[in-house]
């Protein structure tokens, strides 16, 4: 098992971009994640519900080695780590409920200046 596999190298002052995909109960999600060379993280997660409705969550956080923390301003927080081509960890909702989450990581999604996915499908 290899820990923290960068999808693309970031030079000082640059960032790498990743696409994270996964499912949670009857919903699926896609996230554009941008990681700056200083470890700061920002992006947008799109949660598609079973009825087709899509909710967007803007997130920010920090990467330290193979560990990542990220949160949404409503109070949801993710703490996890990178393992090979996945990120996995625990999502704590603002009400305290905890969920185990695992997402596949892919390189270089098309994103705008706020790391929002250009194509959300």
C-alpha cells in the first residue's frame, strides 16, 4: 500500500487539481479539489440525490503529508488520508453524525477559478 500518491506535481506557488468521485447511500458525488503547494485546499463538491437534485458544497481545508482536513461553512467536516488512488476518512455532519467516506481520485478535472467543476455530470 502506497500512501499519498500525488495526481500531478505542483511547483511552488502552483496547485494540483483532482476529481474525487464516490457514492453515499442513494446519492453520488463529484468534487473538484484544488491543492496549493503550501497545503491549502479548496473546491466544490456536487451531491446528486436519487431524485436528480444536485446540491453544491464549497469546501476549504488543509493537506499535511498523507492527511487531509476539509470543511464546509455549515459545519460539516472531513478528516481523512490519501491511499493510492483514493481518499478515505470520516465525515462529521454539523449535528455530530459520523459517516465513513471513500472517494476515487482522478487527475486534472476542468475547473473554474474557484475549483468548481465545469462539467458536473
